[in-house]
C-alpha cells in the first residue's frame, strides 16, 4: 500500500475509509462542489464511472468549500444533492479542505505528487482573474473539479485542470491507458 492509499478518510456517510480500499483499481479523485459553474461535471463523472467501473475505475468525489463557498451544505445535504440531481453512484467522501495550510493530508500528497495540472490551466486562470478572483499558484488547486488520476499501484500519474471535462479525450485516454496496465 502506498502512502496515499494509507491516508485515513471518511465516507460521506461517516465510515472510516482510505484509497487503499480501492487498491488494484484506477482511481480518479475529484474535488467537487454543488453550487459551481462546473457542477454539471457530476453527470459526466457518473457516466465515466458507469462506463469503466467494471474495468477497474473508481471515481472518488471529495466535496470542498474552498472556492467561492460553492459547497456550503452538510455531508448529508451534499449526498442528497448528488443522488437527486445527478444519480451519483460513485464513492463520495466527507467534505474536506483541499487548499491552504489546513488542507487534508490526501490533497497535500496529491498536489505534491503532481504539482502541475494539464489542460487549459492558463485560460481558466485568466477567467478567474476576470471575475476579480486571485487564482491559487501551483501546486495548489486552481478550482473545483480538478482531477487526479491514481494508478492501480497507488502512484499519482496525472492531474487535470478543472475545465477538463470527464469526456475530454486526454482524460479518457489516460484512464484507458492505466486500466490497460
């Protein structure tokens, strides 16, 4: 088990967990939010999970209220929202902090393992700036719905910008490559 797989987590329902529970599977870890312009990505994430779960993919959702207070609800509110609005069946974890000095150890490890996201990072950064926001510098997360791809052996192999949709060819190709190993 890798260090990342050993980090203690809690499911959105409050049960003890870790990414080690998915050892031998490919994990796509995503920081999610219910009131974000990118929230419709939940649908694509669920589609991705549905298409590849039998081949070994796990999508893991980590709600966070770090960006624009776009995840204000309780874990129960978040779970209800995801199920009711998007039919989310992939594993969801309790709300955590994903940036700054109080960031969860999982996100400290993820951002340390892959400090730069691929995708249209600069365009997204400019868009945030145009709204008067100061984007976080790398290696911090830029916004909600940043994606980390974790190989079957627990190694973090890729990181994708928030604007990279779940059906983006680069993301899908990276997932398929890891599933083929």
